[in-house]
C-alpha cells in the first residue's frame, strides 16, 4: 500500500498505522529504493477500478456466504466488519491511497 500524497486524512492515517504499519508514501518508498542502490525508472498506482471492480466488490458479494459457512461466529463477523470498514475508508479517501508499483534498476556501486 502506498500513499499517493503526504497529506493523509486522520481517520485513514490511524487505520493504516494500526493495520498496516509498513504503509508509506510513494516518495518514501522511492527514497528506500535509492538508499538500497536502485535507480527508479517508473512508478504507477493501481487505478480505482482495480480496487472496486476486482477486489472490494467481489469480496462484498461473498460476505453473506462467508458468514453462512462460518455459522455467524463472532470471529467471522469481526473479519467482515473489518473488511467493510476498510472498504468504506477506501470509498471515502480513494484519492489518497492505492498500491504503488515501482520499476527500478540496480545501480552499480
């Protein structure tokens, strides 16, 4: 997960720090590549449709079956609740977050 900007809504920042502490900005990830001896060639974030059409919406469609298979156990409900929260955060703050893909070449040192 990569932040698209250094300006993060507080609610989103708190969520990602708690759930995925390795999340960083694109600029911080590129700086890490450079520090490790790589020369960045390109970068692109996944577009919104990848998140919604190919990840979140199919997941949402399976929540009911998932809960049925697990008998509505508290642990299963907790998983669904956590995923619903993440989806809601994405829908509200999608301009601020995505997976970033980095293309880099190892530099000679």
